[in-house]
C-alpha cells in the first residue's frame, strides 16, 4: 500500500517539475513559420512545401546562431539540417577553438 502512494507522489512530482521546467525554458516558443510544418510529411527534397520549410528553418537558425555565438552565416549557403548540426557543434566546442574548423566540415550550397 505504501509503495502505491510513493509511486503516485513520485509521478506527481515528476510531472509537475517537467511542466515547470518547460515553462521556464529560454526558447520554448518556435516561430509560427516553422511550427506550421509540425507532423507533415514531404514527398522529397523538391517538394515545394519542404523547400519553404527548409527556408524558414534556415532563416531562424542563422538568426539564432548570430545571437548566441556572434557568427553571421548566409542562409543560402547551408541547408537547414546542416545549420542544426553547426549550432550543436558550436555549443560543444572548446573556448580556444575557432569557429572556422567546424564550418569547413559542411559543404556550402551555391
């Protein structure tokens, strides 16, 4: 009987803490242009909806990378998912490493 109450209290505490932590997240709100594509499937890379999604994602990520790291990237030169990887690598880089090392790993799109 005690274990039921313990598990119930544990569940309530965990659910409350997840709710509170998500409310105080720095960037909890994604732009409406990106969230409009939530749950959609695309026919391929040439699908017009995918292209507009990728463009919105690239613009958002270029802005966010510039705000966080002070690196101005061109949204036309990188794909959206490449920019996600670049941002993740920038978060993990050592303070004495230059940003150019990571940018060389990604092919630029012309």
